[in-house]
């Protein structure tokens, strides 16, 4: 996979996303790297070196030490750069803003209470996002147990056969006027909601949070091949949910998009 | 001359193609297929767009007042803890 030749149509996605040790900048204004897993345990020195890239900012390890010594203000400084990622982690899983905010808050409080247990073998943000993801997944499972008649989900959970694209609407470009619109957010949120929880969690970790396939597998305690299988289905299903509207039909109310089926 | 590949096989691998999780040989076969199949090209483009779209942080916004409420909650917890 390294050094593979990329055709021009590949480079658009690959240069943007990379595939090895991708560092996600969820908010470029923060200039703060969100992910960097894989540092050997106990390599706090290395981790801090990476973290002090932001000039003048206290290193993560320093901040954690200060919090543990009772400096509560240092905890805010530690959490602030990850707020967005933490909310996204819970929002995309729970798909409900109020629940997601609640879960995100709970995750931050848990991180505070358990900070002494943080070993520094991943970045604080990774650890916090993992807590947030677990919190959201726990709530999602609880919600599903409450819905006794949620057989639709269960039924679809069982599907492990090949996913066949529903239509072949041509979606070459993301129309720039569609970005950052309320309609797009709604469309995304509905499309995410259409995924089963186990496909959604893989999709969210990999494509929204930019974890690698290996990290996603670790976070969920499943194998890499299961990640790939679920990711494929989730992506194709998301495409099916979004592509028909992407030619502008959901932003203009037009419904006559081109539907092409080979059969 | 690369060996032909069916549409069904392409759909099974389109996600791995985007993640570069396939062999160079399969990659070459798929690329050859995309050249002649507009349906599969539409699937590839659309899937790539999904990945780009959701990967863009601008697609998800923090609710207004999120930070304030978070730190208020944290402060409440801190003052409760210090009373113990």
C-alpha cells in the first residue's frame, strides 16, 4: 500500500485523507493534532514533544500533572482543544443533539475523575474520545433495549451478505453551495441514522473521527476485516442515501435526479 | 493486459480501494474496470464524496453554548468534590 501508484482520480481522496498515521485536524484553527496513537507505552517524553508543537502552550503531560496536583484550570486547557471531537463522537453515534451533549459532558467528567488512570500511552484527546465513544455506545445500547419493538434494526443487523448499490446516480462533485447548509446537515444526520449501530460506529470512527482501520478495530474490540466489511456497507449505504440529493435535488426540492440501474 | 473484474467484485472492494487496502494488482484491475463502466465510476465517486463530506468538520457544528454548559457542569462537580 505504501508508494502505490495513484491515478489522478485517486489523488483527490488520498492526498486529503492519506492512509498512514493520518493526523486529523478537526478544527484547523486550533492547530492542534487530535490523533497520534501508537506511541510506545511510557513514552511520555515523545508524546510531549509532539504536543508542544503549539508554541507557548503547555504540554499535555505538564497539564495533566498540574490537574493531578489540584489545578482545575489546567483541566479546561486540556479539554478545550478536544471539545469539538468529543461532541462529534457522541453526536454521530446518538444522532440527537441533546443526548449527545449530555453524553459528551458525562465523558469529560469521567475523564476528570479517572485522569490518574490515564497512562499517557495515547494522547489525552484519543483517550477522551474513546471515553466519549464508549459513553455514547452505552447509551445507544440502552436505548435499543428500551425499544422492544425495534425489530427492524435487529433484522438488518443480521444481514452480512454483499451490499448492492441501490442506484447509480452520478455524483461527481460535491456542489460547493451545498456545503455548510442546514439541509446538508439534516441529510447527513438522516443518512447516519439509517445505518445500523454497528455500521454507524465503524463509519464514524473511521471516516468522521479519522481513526485508522487498525485503531478503529482496537477501539471496538473487533478484527480489522470486520471493520473493512462494515465500513464498505456503511459507505455504500451513505452514498445511496446522499447521492440522489447531491445533484441538488434536496437543496432545490427537485426530485427528478437521474437514476441509472444496470438491470 | 489485466484480467477483467465484474461490477459485483468492484463494489465489494470499492471501500478498500479508497483506503488503499488492496494489492497493486487488484488496484490495476479495478482502475481498468472504472475506465469502461460508468455505473461503477459513479459508485466510486459517490463513495469518495461521502468520505470527504463527513470527514469535513464543518459538516458538524457544536451546538451554541456547548462550551459554557460543559464548564458550568464541570465547575459544579468540582465544587461538589471539594466539599467532600
